[in-house]
C-alpha cells in the first residue's frame, strides 16, 4: 500500500454483489485445571495480578505469565504472583492454550495488575479480525497496527456541495442519523458522537473535526465515498452525484455513510459479504448496518491501544505516532 497525503487504497464502492456472513459461539476450557493460588511470601517486591478474557472478563486459568526472567501459571481464578520483580520492569507477556499470545507494558512500580487476553474461539475470528483491523485484505506491506481512535470526533456536515449548491436537508438528516447510530457500534460504545454541526463552511484541517463533504461532480471511478482512516482530524466524502450509489430514492445510501464512518474509526475492508465494511454490496443492503460479526470484533479492537501489532502486542510507547493522513477510497 502506498501512502501520501491523500492515498486511494481501493475504488470498489460501485461494484455490487451479494451475500451474508455469520458466526457462532461455543465455550472452551483449559485441558488441565491448575490449583488455587497460595499466598505470596512476604517481604519481596511482589507483582500480583489476574489474567482475564478480553470482552468476556472470564478468568483465564493455566496461562503462563512472564515478567523478565520470572514466570507463573495462573490458577483457577486467573490469579498469579511474581516475586523479586524489579520495580522498573516494563514488559509482561501472557501465553497459553486457547488464547492469543499477549505482550503488554507495565507502569513503573506496578504491584497489582489485571491483564486481558483474547480468547481464540467464537465469536472471535483471527482471520476476520486481521482484515477488519489490520488491512489483511488489501495491504501489500504486511499487517497494519491497530488504529482505534482515542477520543470522540466532532462532525461538521457541509450544507453545500463543493460546487456551492445547497444540499437537500432531508439528505443531511439521513447522513446525520446514520453517523449517530453507527458511532457507538464501531467503538464498543466508547465513542458515541456528541457534537454534530452543520453549515456552509468547513472544519478541514482543524484538530478533532471530521468534515463531511459532497463533491460537486461525478467522481471518476464510480466510488461511493472515501474517508480518512483512524483519525479524528480529517474528512468523509460522500459522492452523492454517482448514480450507482443511490438507493430507493436516497441520493446516498445509509450503508455508505456507516461504511465511511467505519474507516474514520479505524476499520479496513473485508471479504465478509453482508457486512458494512465489505468492499462489495448490493442494493438490498442500502440501509445496511454493522453486522454482529463486525460489532463483536470492534469490541476487541477498542480494548486495545493504537499501535498494537499482530497477534496482540502493545508498542513500547502505547500510542501510535502520527502516521500521516491515510484515506481509504470506496
């Protein structure tokens, strides 16, 4: 994938095909049951903690916890303790049957921690998660780090198109409603939209603002829109004059609005037909909403910090450096 201040990744929004995707859920348990933890010895620097499932909060028994040269296997309650751990040790790793290996960072002097790990079982699907959160479908340079946004964007919807023509208020209502509905779903309920404004001006380039614009001409290539990915400062373009994007009298399909907001919240294209982030869709999906599969995996992504790399390792600095504007075209 090539990057520049404005990077079209793919232009497939006008290609219409069909299908649905589904997933199921089943419990899993460790094959061996470790004993309940005994009390740690007094006097030493002791790191106490628990290992739990991401999203589920279930205790993870039998997981191996490593800090420096010390290791411990969690008990039935997911608990562990490590003694003689240096107060300035930063890295902690978790591994075990049925979980993705996790590497995270400790704060200096931590003595009590809870670390969550992703259970490798339905509804979580690693292959789908890599498409949705790491661009496995279209990247030519390897899996991307996760890019969840860390603050709620403010939305500015332009009331004129780029040629200066007034936009239909009914269309603007549709866009605003679709944005407000999708934001909590894309962020595990962490970042519902709180500020949505309209006007003839722009907030492009203003920190914390995403501006919704409407090109004043048919966009070559037939795409339905594009958006800045994983950033609260950027844009969404909705190509309302492209006839292939209109649905049931709506100049812009609500599904397209939700799709572009998905990019803003850090999600890439998938092969899961029927999902909003699928790179192809049909007119039957004009009012498509994020699928349960997408909603579930959004919870996992929004349980991680920006910069987390595959399969589940947090970066030393925790927060991804400003990568420059990445725009995904649909």
